[in-house]
C-alpha cells in the first residue's frame, strides 16, 4: 500500500506536479530522483496496491538496478552503520559482528528495504546520526580537529535528513540533544577549561547541531516548492495567491487582491 502511495509522489516530482503530504518532502524527493536517474518517466499511475508495473522502469526507485541509489542500497547501509556504532561503543568485535548478523537476517528490515518506502531512507539517516554522534564522542580528546568537525557536522546533516523524511526524526534529535547537554555539562565542570574555550565548544555545537540542520531543512522545502511548479492534487490545501503561481491552475497568473 505504501509503495503505491510514495511511488506516486516520486512520479509527481518527476512530472513537477504539486501535491500535499503530511510528511516532509526529502524522502519523496530522493525517491523521485532515483527514479529519474534510472530512466523512469513518471507515467505509472500507482492506482492501487498490486498493480503490475509492466514496461515501466521502476527498479531505480527500489534500488536493485542501475545506480543502486535507493531503497535497497540505503537499507543495506544499516548493517555497516550498526556494526561501526556497536564497535565504537563496546570495542568488542564479537558484539559488533553479532549486531551486523542480526540485522542481515532480520526479515522486517529486508522487506522494508526492497520496496519504494520512506522507512529505509529514514532509518539510514537515523542510524547515520547515531553513528556520527558516537564517532564525534570518540574525538572528545582532540576537539576542533578535522575529524571532530567532520563528525559533528555530519551529525547535523543526518539530523536534517531524518527530520526531512519523517517527523519521527525528532527522536534522534532528542537523543543527540541529550548527549550534547551531557557533554557540555562535563566541559563546564572541567576547571582546567577556560570560559572562552567552553564558549567555543558551545558555539561549535550551535553551528553544527542547530543552525546547519535548520538551514538544510529549510533548503529541502525551498527545493520542494521550486520543483513542483505545476497544478496538481495539492492545490486546494494552499491559498489562492499560492495557487496563482502554479502552471495549469485556474488562477495561474491571475491578479489576487490583498
């Protein structure tokens, strides 16, 4: 059922047709991009679950052919993400291998990752954020180094990605936020650290974990509204002034009084 839902939205992006959905746009945009890059022309109707795709090139969106972009590729990334996270936390190779083994043979994860769904994209960013956070914590003894900045910035990018796919990404934002508070509290209690240096730590986290994700999240919507410039099923959710900007809408280019 969900493949019918989100596959249709991928087609909307390819056709630049405006629509409305309860989830943020990043996941659907990436599905549409994967379909576009793999040769899908956005013409399959996605009318009901179980319809055969026929000659339509849908495989790029699922990610098992051509660019291997989505969704199977992102689902397969969960295994090394989990392995590296557990290895970093436990320093135990058997524990990391067991974690990877469990995910490899998890039928739920395998099933979710082989269809056109938001779930593998969401899990990719969620686990990416956790891995980046753990890696950044491991660089605590060398703050402001290149690797420290890289993992801190990548954490912010993954937070924006998780929130940009589904609002349940707020949970990983909460996790990273609590970890950051704990980290800053420890730094504040370190009497050998000057207030100026503590201020630099605080500013770095504000920049990478608040401002960077907000900028990327806003940019996602900017791309969304730029791409979808043709009238579609989402017109009625927005104002007349907005509808007048959509090509094909009855109000297109009509002068709207204030």
